[in-house]
C-alpha cells in the first residue's frame, strides 16, 4: 500500500482550481480523477482537457455519479456552494479540503496544526490572508504574555482576485478574524483585504500589527523567522520583507508571497499559498491512507 497513489477530484475550474490541478499533476503521490465546474466554456476545463484530465461541467452532480472514483476532493468553488457540497462529501465518506472561507470543517494552517487534524472529514484552509499571517501570529502568541489587539492587512493584485473571492469578501473577513482569535488568543482582532488594480500586478503582501505585552523582543524576532522557515517548507515564495519592528508599543511585521508559477503569474501568491496548503494537507492524508 505504501506505493499506492491517492485519487483526487477538484471541483471549481477558476484560477485556484486550475493552478491546483497543475500542482496535483506534478505530484508523485496523487492521480487526478476529475476536474469539474459549471461552465462548459471555462478556461480551467479547457486546460484540463489539454492535460488529458477528465472534465465535466455538471459540477457536484457529476461527482455524486462518480463517487467511487476518488478519495480526496478539493473544493475551490465558493463558501455558499461548499456548505452544500459537503453534505454529499460527508455522506459519501470523502475527505474534503475546503479552499473557500465556508468554515464548515476543522480550520488548518499546515505549519501550525497539520498534525492535529486527526481523522477530520473536512478541513477548512481559512483564507489566503489567514494562511499568510497566522503562522506569524501564532509565533507572536508563543513569545508574548498577552496579545490585546491584532490587525492583519492583506493586499492582492486585482487580476488574482477571481469572482468567488469578490463574492465572498464578507465570509473572507469573518473567517480570517475567527482564525485570528483562535490562534492568537487576542482580545480584539481585525482583518482587512485590499484589492490593488495596479499593472503589472503586485505580489501578495500581508502586514500584521499587534499590541502585546512581552519580556523579550529578540525572542519574538527569532520566533517569527522560525515560523517563516516552517512555512517555506511548503510555500517556497514566502518571505519576510519587514522583520518585527517595535514602535510606540506596536509590533509590525510584513510578509510577501510569490507564486511558484505552475499556472498563475508569480504575483498571485494569494492563490498559490492556499493551494500549497491544500497540497500539504492532502499529502498528510495520503500518508494516512498509504499506512492502512
């Protein structure tokens, strides 16, 4: 069983789903069963066909009719759609990795709690801003006595903000703030998303502002760098561009995420980081399958 590959399906043929498909194809442990969407003329489905991947524009109905052909499903649709889809995924015993801010399943940031998700049927990857900020937020929690306030501001290129992202802005903010509260223990949290129309596209940048009580600022700096290195194990384009700075009692740290260029341009780090997190989670579950 240890040499067996795990069969996966992707639902959602937008930018995230298409880039994810490219990552799955390059993987040594997955076979892609299907790429499904709802638009027959979508670019994602056309690219999938070029890559000799079986496609369908029948969405969740197609997956229901072919439930025996895959073990893991990546859902890159929308928060509203995923909440409906998971009723089927759960009943069919399918391990679902949710790339939307639906907050249906167990929330996960691989560098923080991948080893703690256990046998959860559904894993929620929060948001791109959450994946970029939470490893550093968690490092702050571990090196401070208490965080009173934390604010996360993410800026992404307009060209990397697809329709689902724009339609899910409210869910994005609420889900990011929920995860910030959980992983920081802060009394007050705030998430902001800026969509920048500049051309050429700007790389994703996330800045964290925190008010916290602490004893050793050097320990904070060290923990931040260790956290960044942990993320780079599965997101190579994750870089600290502003190391922790203390000014008037406020700690500021900033990170840029550049994509790996599988399908999307390098500036689309916001999409790349959540896809890299999805692959990390899927590989972890594959190891579980292979050991059984």
